[in-house]
């Protein structure tokens, strides 16, 4: 039994309180911690920096929220996407500095690919603001979705396409989609074009928003687990120049994220 007369360490208590609140809330802002715990923001920042330095918490690029780390395996993530977003934060921050265009990281769901991280806030480009976290993206109308769909296993790809196929869609249209995905695999990256006629989510936005995206799949142990893109305004730079300047950096970043995920298992 602990000696009752021994005093507790107030600073440690505060740190534990902050960590417990972050774990309880799953994702929380500095302001939320200030309101919920009643601690000054300057004190909270020192605690957060200390916890982050020890690998116990991390800060999401997309919105600045603080989350409990899964990297140390104290509590395995319910969804691999949480761990994936955590290990991708630093590589994506470096990607934004190298490419100067924003990116999103997308994880697969049943009938869409979901944004789980974005470096868009680091660049603050009104013409190419991406996110927020949680936004669903089309598998067939976005470069991010196409990159994953082209790279995933055949059985998974067939199941996704079966969910997306509209009633009455012809076999010829399905064959056209498979041809698009085959070209992506051969080329090694995806674009939004050519446009496709199935009425899935995001179609009108992709056609009208004046942007272009390039994306590659992220692999862990030879299996596609996510996709990473770069997005830019079409009036500012051509697709050819972006591919020439940034494709290798995008691929290297995706490989780095995949390797970081592999090292945790």
C-alpha cells in the first residue's frame, strides 16, 4: 500500500489528466482541453509538447486536434486508419513543403474512400483547400479513390465495383471502368480523367471545381491500405508539369508511410 503521507506530484497529475481526456475524447482541440480541464493554455501546451515528445499523443495536420498515440501499442487502434493517419503526419508535412500543393490521405470504406488526414492547413491556399477529415470521396471519380481501387486485390475491387454499379449499367460501362483501372496500374499513378458516367458521389464537384489531382496507392506488406494525392488548380499549372516535378516525391512519401505502418506490426 502506498504511504498515505507522501504528497502527489501536481505536474504529473495534470499530465495524466490531459492524457486521459485526450483518450476519452478521441480527438480534442487545445481550446476544448482548456474548457474541460480548466488549465491555462500555456500550461496545456507545455504538457502537450511533453506528451508528444514521449510519443503518447500526436497532433493531426488537418485540424490541429490532439489524439492519443497508437504507435506505442498501449491501446491498439480500433481502425487501422487512426494509426495510418498518425504515422503519415510527419511525411505529409514534409510533402507539403516539397510540392507546395495540398494533399489528402484516404482510407477505404465500403462504398467510398474517406479523408483521414490532410496537410491543406499548412499551405492555406484558397484555390485548393482540401478536407476536412471524414469527407467521403468517390472511388471512381477522384484520383484518390481510383488509386486505391486500381491497387487493391481483385476480390476487393470486384466487391466495391458491385456496390457502386448503378441499376441498368451495361457490361460495356463496367469494362470501361476496368480499362481505366488497368491503365492506372500500368502507369503507376491515377488522375481524375478520363471522366466516367456512373453517378457516384463527388462527380459534379470533380467536373466543375477547376482542380486536378494525382494520387498513388500506399502499400503495407504488399497490400494496398490507402491512397495519397496532390491537388492543384488547373489554371495554375499543367498536369504534365506536376507529374514531372512531384510524382517521385509523392511515391516516396507513400512508400515511407507504408514502411512506417509495417514497422508497427
